């Protein structure tokens, strides 16, 4: 029997970035592949330190596409960097990322907003 992926309980903006990044990588892939590579992905993304990831440049992205520790999909890697930048913007706009998440009424509205913003 397969063990499901670990559930991450967000405590900080870095945790939210990690959760979203895991979802990006798992899209269209087996969660087992993602889980097996996760320690290397965490290392390559500097522990998902949001300010560090948000400041990755084109060269950093190019380096990631050659890094065997990660799933080397350019669009997914680029999305993670873009998501980090957007999360910082939303935190500044709303005070906290949690306030952004709670700015809608109900799960469906929040999910729709997240899909639009990310």
C-alpha cells in the first residue's frame, strides 16, 4: 500500500511557497516522483526562502533547468519563481498572505482567486 505525500502545515510565507511549489511539480506527475526528488528540490530552492526565490534571475532559472536534483521543467521552475514574487506582492497589498487567503467568502471563491493570481 502506497503512503500518501506528507501534508505541510503552513507556518510562514516560506511554507506557503513550498506547498504551492509541490502542487506545481505534482501537476501531471506522480506524487511519488515528486516526493523522491523533494529533498533536492528543497535544497535547490534554498529551503523555499521566499525572498531568495523571488530574487532568482534568468541565470538561476537556467541553472535549475540543468540541476539533476530538481524536475527540470522550465515552465514549472519559472512558475515557482513567479509565484514567490506574486506572494510577496500580495502580502504587501493585504498585510499578510493569510489575509489575502481570507479575503474571499468560502473555499470555492478563494480557490478561483488563487487560480487567477497564480
